[in-house]
C-alpha cells in the first residue's frame, strides 16, 4: 500500500498450525474461504457438502486431499482440528453441536447469522463454553480493509468525537435459495454485516429503529426487502445503515449504478470510502483531520479486497486463539450481541417503534 501512514489494512498471519475441515462447497466457500486459505497457506485437510460430487470438484480445484460423503463423516474425521462451516443457518446449529462432542475438534468457525433465533444463538454460546471449545462467527466485514483502517483512525482520535456515521448500500445480493423458506431476509442476511461493523467501530448501541418495504425484484414472499436502520450509541453517535437491495431497474439497456458507500463525521475530521464487494475492487478510504492531516484529504491505498482476503483474517484470528488460548477476536459471546441487535431491528419493524437494546436479553 502507498501513503499508508503506518496503517495495517490486513492483519499479519501469526498462526497456520491447525488442520481445517470445510463443510459446504458453494460460492462463499469455493471463492472466498478456500481462496483466502490458499493465499495464507492454511492447511485444509478435508471437505464435505450436501452433494459429494460438488465437494469433489471444489477439492480438486483447491488441492484438498480428502472428500467426505457427508458433513457428519467429516466432523468425525480425527484429522480435522478446526471446523469451518458455510451452510444454511437452519442446519448450522446441529453441525456445531456434533462438533462440540468431538475431542479432536479444537475450534469451530460458524457462518452468520449464527442461528435463526436469538435463543438458539445464546444456547450455542453456552454449549460451546460448557464443552470448552472455541466457537467463532464469520463476521468478515470487520476484516474489510477500509473498515480496519477506519477503526485505526478512530482509535487514534484523528476524527475527534464522532457525531454521525452512515453506511449506504445500493446493490443486489444473490439470495440463496434456502432463504425462500425463512421469514427473515435482508436484516438477518445482509444488514447483519453493517450492524455488526457499526458495533465494531462504535461499541454497543442503546437503541435501533428499523423500517422496511418489500423489494420488487425479489419474487418469493418476504417482509424485509429494502431496510433502513437508525442506531443511537451511548457516546452520542448517530448511525444510519441502509440496504437498498432494489437499486433501480437493472436490466438490459439500463445503466446501473451500484455501490456501497460509508462516511463518518467527527468534531475534528471526516472519513469516507467505499466497500468494493459489488464490483470486485479493493475498498477505499479517504480522510481529513484538523489534528493530523492539516485538514487536507489523505487516501491510504492497498491491493487486497474484502472478498477474498478478509477471510484470511477471519481464519487467522481463530488459528491464533487455538494456538495461544486467548479468546478469538470474533467470539461467539460478542456475536450474540449482534444477533440481539438484529432481533431488536425485527422487533422495531413488527411494532413500528424504536427498540432499546436493554429490552433484548442476552443472558
């Protein structure tokens, strides 16, 4: 990276000592997890999926030595030390519980959302603690390069006291077919990235107000299509997260303008940038500070991207936790607070009011 001022957009790889078993062979595993692990040199020992032939094809692509016929067979493989799950959230808890019983499995990386209900998420947290296993949740936007550099700017106080923050998404997700069977869509599966990263940046909010309307492009029944959430924080920060999954009539002959933009304004400065996911480019960040840049805009740059390189950091923090015995950066206990925030957002939608997080029990 250039013009970096000592920022660290990608964390160093401190551990790659443990053999990974992967469950799932869809896009997120094949294009993100395994691409990142190959770049970082993480050892992947085995893979399984709902379809053995698909798992075999992905194994051949990434040089994975063992293909198991079923996820349960992989979980029972004594060669697997870290279980990496990329599976539908209604089926994920059962796999986690199987893994918690296996003495050879030291840690589990679960997908978000961890579970479809807050009660299930809390139960998994408590069961992992009782089993003495590390359970971590793949909140990979915390490892997006612009979010990490922004966090470093905030921690140095370069923007002063933060006043307002916004995340504006105008992009069209690929809704997996299994989502058609759920009664929760955007807030649980897309907004969760933004709500979690706002917690990463500013701590736990006091309250959330979420409003929604259906998305004209999404053909199956759903309640939360386009969503807008307003959060207030004890520090006084006001934040808005908007997920416009419509983003206009994207069709042949119509010029589309898709993006994810963010902005943070403080008493001493402003930072803004983009998330590169919609077009496959690196995320960006520019900032100006009264105290450190003389009020002039500075633009650190890097070559890595959210997809796939952020997934290096996600697995690295878990490898490091296993190696050192320290809690993972993405702990299940912390993730339950993000699940609770999503739950509060759905309560806000259902009841048409602001919901205080103190109303949502995480104990």
